[in-house]
């Protein structure tokens, strides 16, 4: 009984100790509650253009639904969507778009390209975003992609390079049209190039190029690029069926030859050297891609290869997704310019897919061993989803048709092609 009384006395003394300063300071519960409620994020939704933040949060939740329920490119779409939600929470202060656009990018200003200023005054997502601005994250993702990709189908069928190159027509066609001085577009050349790269269906490349040429459009372009990558099974089949007949889709292809280990080791070395000499601006992306593949194929650095495929790649994907999503603020996203980017982006992607199919049909005019034009649509960089779509469409026409490995050739070539296209645009406009 004495112990219980002692405990009660101790608790009372502690409460009294905290209550005395409050009482002495003439504490007003009503004023404090009023101050607390006014600083809540809920209040900001009803002030000025706060409704835009609510809309962006709703868009982020919808993208989360697509990532979780529909499994549309969830590895990146999920962190991007959650980044959109975090950056649009009023008062959270996780990402300061004004600091990046008006201080970091203002040439001649006190804090122009001052990463130290960002580290000292930025929020969590501002600090992580440095990896995007410096072009680190996309390159590290390319390292992981290279370590996870088998270049064997491309080596076994070098003609696939033409299909991968043809699929990049969507990038340059969109760039040429979009950069025209037309009221319907109103984009600068740098912005047009960044929008055009969406046609390659390569998220990391789109982010890399946009962060260099048009960082103010990074949010909408990244969301568009990854959304269309996720929608490859929806967008490509109608285009493929429109450009081919049922009999053509049934065309079977011979099994690819076996590629030796020596060829697989030499290929990334040769490609890295040749491409970097021709397009030095593409050396960063191509170099990381080929290094990842060389680590995989050499067989002597298995630990490094597995790290690039798993731990490193996963960490970078989280940081990249969150920070790219954070750039999709209400002020930068909810405008007619974003609508234009989304519309032009899907046109670019459609042109790229169609160009690959058409190129395959043109090649068949000169080839003794015909190729199935369906694999041409895999020339975009969405690895391996685009190749799987080619396989599915071929199987629908003929269940015995196995096109997956054949489609992987143009698919891998598309990854190389989009990086080269980005390098060309960067060399002209950077």
C-alpha cells in the first residue's frame, strides 16, 4: 500500500513540475489550439490554390493503384507516386521546387549550381534529388540493367540493330515537330528534345536528358515516360495489328545460334569504345550499361554483378523514384504544358513502335530468311516488356510461334539506341 501511495505521489509531483511553467506563462488553451489548427496541412487545402495540392495527392493515389493493383511498372511507379504525395503535402517541407528553379538554376545568381546550399537548406528529398541533378541515378540504373540483360540475342542476330535504330525515329520526329514555333506547342528546343525522348520508352534516359536540358519539366516527363512504359501491353498491340496481317504475324523464325562466351565478353567492350568515340555525350550511359554487362558475362566478379543487379539497383530505384515524384508539384504539373507533354509523349511512343514494325517489313524485302515484323515493335527500350508483348501477339496468331528471344535482340538494341539518341540531342543542345 505504501508503494502505491509513493508512486501516486511521484506522478503528481512530475505533473505539477510541468504544469507550473505553463501556469506561470499565462497559457491560453484557446489561442494555442487556434495556432495549432491554422498550421495544420488541412487548412492549406482551402487557402489560395491549395486545392491543386489535393488534386496532385489524388493523382498520386491513382498511380499507386496502378502500381499495386494493376502491377504497371511497380518498381518505379510506386515510389514516384508516393514522392508525388509527399511533395504536395502542405507544410511538410520535404522538397523545395522554388529553391531548385529560382536559386540553383539562376545563372549568375549567388547559389547557381551550389550543392552545398542545397545540403544546408534543403529537405530530405532535396538532398536525395542531388543524385538526379548530377546524373548519378540514371547511370547507376543503367549499370544494373546491363548486369541483368543478356546481349546474346542481339549478338546472334546483328540485324536487330536496325530494328532498334528504327524505333528511335519517334524521338527525332517528335523533336522536329515539337520544337517548331507553333502556338499549339510553345516548347523550346531543349524542352522538345526532352519530350521527344519519351518515344524511346526509356525512363532513366528520359530523366538523364531532361535533368540536363529541361529540369523544369522533369516531373511531367518522368511520369509520362514511366506511365507509357507501364502501358506497353495496352498501347503496342493495336499498332502491331494495324500494320500487319494475320498471315504475317504467323511467320515463324529459326532458333538463334549459340553465342560463345568470348563474343559476350568482347561485345560490351567494343560497343562502349565505338559508341563513345562516335557520340562522346552518350559515353556515360553506354559506359555504365556495358560495364554492368561485362561484369555479368566475365564471370570473375560475381559479387559485383549481383550487387549491381540487386542491392545497388534497388537503393537507386527508391531514391530516383521518390525524388522524381517530388518534382511533380502542383504548380509545375497542373497546367496545359503537362497535357501537351502527355499527348506528345504517347504520339512519340506510338511512332517509335510503328517504325520498328515498318522497318522489319522493309528488311523482309531483301532478306531470304524472313523475320516476323512483330519483333520490330520491341525496338523501344522497355526491357523486357516490349519483347514479351511481341511474344504474346505472335502466340495469339500461332500458339507454336516463339518470338521472345528474337524480340530481345531489338529490345536490347533499343536500350543502346535510346542512349545514343540522348547523347546526340545532348551534344547539339547541351
